[in-house]
């Protein structure tokens, strides 16, 4: 299992080098790599998919959702530019894998999942695995979770047709929103939105991706 996980890390590093001209770096934050090494991806995939747990590809998790490929989970985590004292919001808990990675990088993770059965299972899984700095809820993540705002970062694990300003408004100045944007099952770009002062924000397109579509009530791929 340890060897398989190290092969996954090697695949992530190769993918980063291959896309370095797009993402603007040749290596990810060592903190992100450490989290990817420590979080057991095999605990977040269906039993029937265990033999594929460390492959660098997405896997179905039921309810029409997927767990994202490891290299995308790592990249999105890196793009958030987390620090130990940060508080972040995740839209689309999914399997809980992205949630678990984030929990190793920040002080507190809030995560929302619209699919009740999926969200309840993931919340229980995260608790059983000891990720105590995570709070999950079932609900419509499209409008965020304003009770805990502002956030240092927000990560969305489903593709929106546009940048939801409700989420940008819940960032603190300097905070980042990492989100896939594009047409359902069509052309999509991974986008980083950085909030400035007042109503100013910067948008940077990173690279093409493929995510399940974001509903007005979110789906998820975490």
C-alpha cells in the first residue's frame, strides 16, 4: 500500500512538470505533497474500486458523482495557497477525500454537500478517520456558508457555468476561490479568483479540466 501511494505521488509530480507552463510552477507546495502522502485515498473510494485507488484518474462514488484524480486534488489544494491558521470552505464534500487533504493544511474546514446520503456517509467517514477540524453539513452550497465567513479560501469541486459572486463575497481580502468554470460536460477551465479590496477581484485561468456540473444545488467530486 505504501509503495502504491508513493507511485501516486510520483504520478502527481510528473503531471505537475507536464503542465508547469500552465500552472506557473514545476513543483507543488511540500505541505500539499505531505498531505497527499498521509491521507489514505483508499479509505475514500468504493470497495469495488480499491484496486484503482492510487491511479491518477477520477472514480465514481455513486449518485452520479466522482472522486477527482489525485493530481487535480493536489493542484487545487496548492492553488488555494493555504496556511496552518486558515479557515476554508469546501463546496461539494463528495467522498470526503479533498476535505481530508484540506484538513491537513488549515485550522478549520467547513464543507457542504447537497446529496444527503453522500454527505452523511462522508461526514461519518471523516469523523471515524479522526479529521476533527472538519464540520460538514447537508445543503445548497451555491450560496456558500455565510455564518462562518469570511474565509481565507473556498474550493468548489463541481463545474459552474459562471463564477458565483455569493462565494467571492465570502472571501476575506487576499482570499482565493478555486473553481472549475464552463459548460456541463463541455469545455471547462480551472479558475482562481483572488479577492482584492472592496469589490475588486482578479481572475486567472489555469488549465482545462473535466468536472461534473455544479447545480444550483451543488453536486460534488471531492
